[in-house]
């Protein structure tokens, strides 16, 4: 288990990178109400209030923080969309950089739901998508985290992208 000082140190080591990532994620979700700093701080509060985590490295901690940022974004999207009515199917498209482009809170929730489905079908691919999109991890970092080759990471990403694209289109 990680002590509070160790947790704070790891968080400070990845803080700027998480902030940069939060800016990127916010750019992909134009309807997001949290600014990048608030997103990172909300993720920190979520992690700080959780039972002690075990992180083997700053990279592993980054993956844990990515999960927390995903949860914060989904909670914010649910809150934003609470009470709203109307149909419409959430549509998540992938831009030329192979990253999901989110245009509404419904998109964030649809991506989250699809990732939970993918996690049941293929946990490694789901972990790779989460680490890439919410954690800003490179293929090399994901390979290190998941103890697989970079080629496998890229192959998994192509498969996950195709599956998510199919699952998220109306």
C-alpha cells in the first residue's frame, strides 16, 4: 500500500502531464464544464478519498489517475445531462489521430459504457484504450504497463477502435 506522502509525491510527479492530458480530453469534449485544472484536482480528490492504492511506478499511477479522470468526466456528464430530455443517439467519432472526439455529455457516457462492455470482452484492449485516451499514455508506455509489445498495443488499438466505432455509431 502507498502512504499518503508517497501518494502526494507520485501525484506531483505526474501533475503537469495530467493537466496537459486534461486539456486534451476537454478539447475532445466541447460541452465539458470542468477546466483542465479542476478535472485534475477532482481526480486527485477522488483518489485521495479512496482506499490506499498500490502503484508500482509513476506510469502505473498515471493509469490509476486516468481511471479517476474518466470517472470524474462521466460524473460531470451525468450531472450536466440530468433532467435533460430528448432523443438522439450519442455518437463518438474518431479523428485523424485515432482519438475519440466527444461532442456532448452523452458521448462521454456512451464511451464509458462501451469501455465497460469492452472490458468484459477484452480487458487488455479496454485497459489500453483507457490508458491512451484518459491517461495520455504512448504505445511504449502502454506496452510497459501491460507487459506486451508495442506491436501488440497498436494491434489492440486498431481492434478496439474498430469495435468502439461500430458500437458507438447509430
